[in-house]
C-alpha cells in the first residue's frame, strides 16, 4: 500500500470532506491491496450513495494515480452521434476499444450509470467482466452487495437490477 494510505492523512481529508465520514479508507485500501495481490481482474467498490463513491474515487486517484475513465461523460459523447438502433453495439465496442487502449491497468471506472440505460440493452456487469480480461478495472458501483447479491441502484429506482453470485471481486464500502 502506498505510504500516504498508511499515514491516514489523505484519508482524514476525504472522510471529513463534506462534514461526515465517507468510507473507511483503511477498509478500501485493504480491499485494493487484496485485489492487486490476486489474479482477479475486476474490483467493484459498492456503496448506495454516489457522493461517497466519488470521494472514494478521489482518494484512489490521489494515492494510486491510476488512469480514470468517467464512463458516463465520455460514452455519452460517443452515443450522441449514433442512431438509437446502433447505440448498444457502439457502447459495447467503445468500452472494449477504449479500455483496451488503457491496458494493462488498473483503470478506475467511475460514473457508470449510463451503462444501465434500458434502451442500450447492456449487461453492465458482464461488460465489465469481459473488458477486464484485457485491462484490470476498479469500478465505483452505486448499489449494494448483500448475501452474494449485487444490486445496482436501490429498489424502486427505474434502473434497479440484481445479479446473484456476480463472479467478480467486490467490496461493499461502509
């Protein structure tokens, strides 16, 4: 683990950035360290609150200096030039091509919400697993992970989805 992560200095700033404790930095850094020591190629950092995931991503960028891909921001630009019928294929192809160019990783993927847009007909988890075969990924995932069930969003949200036994390295953040 980088020295900064052990010192707690960066974590303290992140924890209290908005006046409340965001995530346990030790917990997050331990999960990242465990992930990096394994053969797993995709780590999902899961929490239901997007602002907490953003703070976690900022912490990881400060400490590890990985490249970051804001999926929603960059992919939305690409999809605007596609017809609705071709957007699903264009999204899959763009993710694969763009992340392949960032190999070997890890690459921090943030703002993944666009991948859950029903009109794109994507399975975001399968897409992340597929892309991570070439480029290791650390993904901030808005949702929950309880009893081997990964969820995107919260029940009642129009894009709420679940996966049983998702077969990726997952850390639910406190």
